[in-house]
């Protein structure tokens, strides 16, 4: 009977569990993005009651009390700006968690490759970098071998991005085809990582015979 050493098996299981948890983070981050978008639309349609929302709030904590007085969001413009920023921040978090899931699978960005999965990985990494440097004002930071044209097949739609042209520009959702394409990118990435998770079973490396 072949048996894997206990240390190798434990390390393998830890790595697989790490990827599983990273995929849970991806799912939650996209739920958060959806929540932020729905909240923005809710505010935009005038459903938000400013008086009830923008009330005085005091947090009674163990070490200190913190007060947030009324009046910070007294106008429609104040609420809409914060709602739009929440969407942007949530979008950035979704990019960071997608990139982290690839890292959990030990799949690095490979800009020299034209393989479809590597092209997808490269784009996700570039979006992550745009937000990682300044999540409040994301800018495309494209350097070195990433200065190239990325070609993606997003569920039957051919998408081309010239990353050389985007470098230094403020990130816009339209650059990647909007929220619809971002959801397609998420589905493709998660599908790839879930298949990878299924393939990466613990192999009997360094086995012993009984």
C-alpha cells in the first residue's frame, strides 16, 4: 500500500483549504459590489430618507465612545457621491480578492504568454494594481512586459484591451467593458480556479511501501 508522509499530506490539505477560502472571499466581495450598486441605485431613485439616515450616531465602545453627528450627508449630492465611492471601493476589493485567489493557487501573472487563462490572469492583476496603489483614485499602472495588447474571449464576445495605451490613465469601468464584462471575468476566473482545485489532489510524492 502506498502512503503519503503525514507532513506532505497536511501541507497539501492546507494549500487546498487556502484556495477554497480565497474563493469564498471572491464570492463575498462580488456580493458586496452588488450591494453597493443596488444601494447607489436606491439613492439615485430618491428612496433614501435623508433625515432618517443622516441622524446623530454614537458608538459605545469598550475603550472609547465615538460620535458621528447629523448633517454630514445633508444633501442628495452628498449621499450620491458617497454611494458612488462605495461602488468604486467595492469594485477594487473584488479585483484584489480575485487576484488573491490566483495567488492562493500559486498561479502567477505571466504576461509573456498568450494563453487565454494567462491573458485573463494578467488583466485581473493589472486591475488589481490600478486599485492597490490608490483605491480612492485608481490609475492604470502598466509596466514592463505587461505593456501589451490583451485578447479575451468573454463568453463568446471578443474583447481587446491595449494596456500600453491605458498606462497612467484613470481607471474607468468602460475600459474593460463595464460591470457586465467584470462579472464575465469573475465567472471565467472562478471556473478556472475551481477546475484547478479539482485537479490539485494530494499526489503521493515521497511515498513509502507497507
